[in-house]
């Protein structure tokens, strides 16, 4: 298949610029056309751990630099990455900074862009499909559905110190948000689940855990708040995982389109028991 761009007045990645770009959750087809345009022009691609190899193959002319973090002090490493981007831009490179999902969603893209701008480096931001939306869609979980929720909350399960974020008011989130989407939640899932239950959510509330969403290795666990820790351990699931709490997860019974592509039957045409066609008034 060709990856030619359709004709359009595409922006040029100029020497000395950094384009901070989302690569989507995994499936290379979820890249934006701006991302593809950037891959075509870059001299250097600095990419994170969650960016798929296949996407880098679309920039064969560029140097590929891995900037994933492996332990250590996250903030110090982050600063190193940002300063490396500054150096590359100042050396006159066309720099593509490629991050998983969307660069401004739990991706430190805001910090990197701020550092670049503070150093006088011109920046363009290219949004991407975030795992908390697109990753769930690949599991047949709609983050909003008229019969389920009028709000959705995106939370991170880690703060800068690696702990459950203490600044989060879990009780308020439990009480105020019908659907809760948790990034980086695996490490502290037991604590998060018990905070949500303490905040009033039922232990039987459905939870979906989607690992390596949108890739060929995507795996979906359907569980509940009360049993999630044991079920994750039993299934042997590893990060990256996006976790969705709420009735949206039951919609998978009808909307698991990937399962249906593989020949699995629809489990329930009306999982919310509305007893009427989905689109009646
Ligand atoms: N900027 C990214 C999020 C980065 S934080 C975005 O917008 O998606 C990293 C976390 O994102 C992971 O710990 C996981 O919770 C989630 N994540 C990213 N890609 C994922 C994938 N393919 N499958 C499941 N979770 C993913």
C-alpha cells in the first residue's frame, strides 16, 4: 500500500523546528496525515517506548532516536530529552518528536513544548488519537453513549513521584463521573479500585482493561471493581493498559467489532436492557 499523501498544501518541516506529534495508540493506521507528512520530512525522529516500529519505517531517511524511559528519576530524564530536542533544533535539524497517543494527554508534551519555546525553538503541535478514546474504541467501548454517560473523566494512576496521585479527590470522581478512564493505572489498581468503592461505586461495577490496545496483541479483560486486582493477576496482564470504569464497558457485549470480525457472536444486542431500538427518541 502506498503512503502517498493526498494533494493538499502540506506544511513544511523547516530546519531548526520541532514538531511535537502524537503517533496514536499503536495501529499505524491511526496516525494523522500531519504525522505522516512529518515522518516524510524529518531528519531526526525522537520517539517514545509506545511508538510502533512500523511507524518509524515511514521515515527511512531520518535518524531514529529512542527516548523511552527506563526507571531512574523521571523528571531529570525528561529534562534531558527536552534539552536534546533543543540541541538538535539549534543544530539545524528538522526534528520530529513522536509520542504515543496524543502528546498533550498524560504525555508530558506540554512540558517539552514549554521548554522548547523557553529556549526560542519554534514548535508545531500535531495531536494524536489518545489511548483513552481510540484504544477503548478498538475494544468496543464507547467513552460516551447517550444511555450511559454525559461526562467522562480521564485520570492518571501515577503522579510525578510514581504514587497514586494524592491531589486527586477520588471520592469526588467516584461520585461525579459516570465513566472513568484511567491511564497508567496498573501499578496502583488495587488502591484506585478501593478508593472508588469507598467513594460509593459498587464493587460489581463493570471495568474493562485493554492492554496494548489497537495492536495485534490487544487483549481485553472484562472484570469488576471488586475483583479487578485478582483478575488482572490471574490473566497475567502487563502494561500498557487503559482501564475504563463504568457501564460503558457493558456496551462491548454488542459493540466488540474486533471480536465480531474474528467470528465471535454478538453477546447481547441490548446490554443496557432498554428494550427499544437504540436510536428511538
Ligand atoms: N499520550 C498517551 C498517554 C501516555 S501515558 C495517550 O494519549 O494515549 C502512557 C499510558 O497510556 C499507558 O500507561 C497506558 O495507560 C496508556 N496507553 C498508551 N498506549 C496504550 C495502548 N496501546 N494500550 C493501552 N494503553 C495505552
